[in-house]
């Protein structure tokens, strides 16, 4: 196939007397003239603009400027054009696009020795970064391999969820051994919200202990009087060795009106348990530590 004379004139003008550019543009033209021209669309082919679209938009639909090539020839032609003008950013972007389209860098893709083991570890809960450190590659490389083998990639929220090694063991501790959520959380080293979420995902509902009366202190009136004098729920709960929520439920069952936080602080100021000066002025170090000044 003989190229149009307008292409030769334009490429000669771009060389501007540079011997290296002239030689590379001649090689570019000879390569295109020697390529097998494909008339119809076929898989693995693409239309090549001899005078590239970024700088010659007026020739985008000109038939003399279009030629259908295979992906390999398309990439080679873009490489010759970039060699003629290595500092041309438009040619560099075109070469990168054709290289990705051709897939000639597929041989550089990471292929583990045991792909089934990588897939099994990822599906068991290990993250991409953990697998990357284990196999000596980056987490993004592991992600690309998993996508090539059609493994669904977890979202960030799903990846950050805590997963125990044996979920059934936690379910048995809750259902068979009747352990509380707080006890299981301390044993596993996580918070109780995480354990409760995991149990809800497994279909385990809250256990209702039949016949167990609600908690009350030995002297309920004394606890109520302390609360009315200005002591907060979080101050009284450790004294009775219960959680503040349990103590709050006891007050509500007893018909005590629950104060707001500001009202509790006002009662503490009036009773002298908290002063306005200590609230805004820091004490010296020897007073905070309980030691006397020398």
C-alpha cells in the first residue's frame, strides 16, 4: 500500500532537517507501507491514524489517513512515531494506549506457583497486603491476579471486618456455654460490638434468661439518695460492681427521674465536690500527684 503524498510532506516538515527524525519518519512510512492492510473489522485489530488525532483533528475521518492494523503492528507503528519525536507527549500517550490495547505486556503479569493456594487464602479472610508480603509482591499485584481469575474483590469495609479463625466456636460459647457477649469479647481480644455483629450475621439472637430477676442493690433507697445528692450514674456503678447501664435501668424501674448532664454538674458544684477554680485552673504537679511541696 502506497501512502498519500500529503503524509510524506507533513512528516518531512516535522523533521525540520533533523537527520535522526528524518530517518525514523522514513522507517515509519516504510513500515506502514509494508503492513498487511485489513479491510474489515476483526478481533485483535484497530484503526490507526497515520497522522495522529491529537495534532491533526481535521484528518480524523480522511480515508487516506486511516489504516486498519493488528494490535502488534499498531503498537510497532506507535513506537516508531515516538522514536522520531521522543519528547512529544501526545505520541507517548498514544504509544501507551496501543501497548495496553495489544496486551503485549501480559507476559510480565505475576503468576504464582500455586494459584489455588492464593485464592484459598484470600477467600479465607487474608487481605491483599498480607498475601503480597507472603509471596514477595505488592498488594496491587495480588489484586490484579485475583481479577484475572474472576475472584470477587472485597470492599474496604468488608476487608476491615474482624473474622475469627473458628466462627462456630464463638457461636457454641454463646449458645451452649451461655457465655455473655462481654466475656467472649475479652477472650477474643475485641470489643463486644464486634462479637454481637458476628453473632447476628450467624443468626444468633440475644439470649433471654428465664427466671432471672433484674438487678437491685442491697439497700435500694441508699443508692437512690446518693443519686439525688448529685452523684452520677458512672460514679455509682463501679461502687456496686455493675455497668452504668444496669444502674440506670434500676433507677428507671424505681421511678427516679433521670437528670441531664448539666444538672448533675450543678449539684456537684453546690455540694462542694467540684469547684469552679479547679475546673479551669490546673493544679501544680505536686498537688496532682498527692505529694507535699518540699
